[in-house]
C-alpha cells in the first residue's frame, strides 16, 4: 500500500512539474543561442547564430561564429532582465510549419484541443488553418486565447466552410 501511495504521489508530482515546464513563458525576450539556422530559402545552413525573439517577433539573427571556430562572446546579443536563454549548440532551427487543413480535435478525432495543439507544436507546426470544425465561435475563442498567450497553441486561422453560418 505504501509503495502504491508513493508511486501515485511521485507520478502526480512529475505531472505537475512537467506541466509547469510546458507553461513556462511567454518572455519579453528569448535568445536561442548557438543554433544552426536553416531558413527555408534554399541556402546552406547558417551558424552558429543567436536568434533573438522579442514579444513573439524575431528581431535579430546574429552570426556568432563559424563551424569549427569557437563562438565569440563579444558578438553575442545581450540578454535583457527577465529574458530567457536556450542553449541550442549542436541543434537546428527551422521556420515553423503551416498546416493548411488541420482539425483541432473533438470526439470523432479522439483528442481534445489541448492535446492536438501540443502535438502540432512538438512537430514544428506553428500555424494552423482550421477548416470549420466544431463551430466558428469555438475556434475563434481558441484563437483569441492563443493570441493572448492564455493557452499553449499555434497561431490559428479560422476558415469557414460551405454551409456553415457566418
């Protein structure tokens, strides 16, 4: 019985900690440090670079070194008070993917919107066009919550399909 109770408590604690990590942010400034950038224009990868994001907008991509050459701290953008750094050395950064026909979930899909949003984001989908799923108002409510950073979600473009009310 004690082992079962301990296991339950540990599982609950782990779930709370993981949820807290998922809910971290938004930050006034985020710097992704030392990453190799694939910018989607067909050019070879660039890096290492520091990518600065401020208020959800990329404001700077700064080359801080070259392959096989040590990163120069003098070239690095400064982190502002309250900002967040991610050490991405040895990792790649790509533009967010856009899903042009993504249903946000529901009974027939067997998953709620929270699960679907986290799944999309984990796979790099940062924008989704929702083709008249449950209802326009339901989707617009999620879109508003996403824009206000009240929920963890990609950018949502609501598309009204044929035969649905405006």
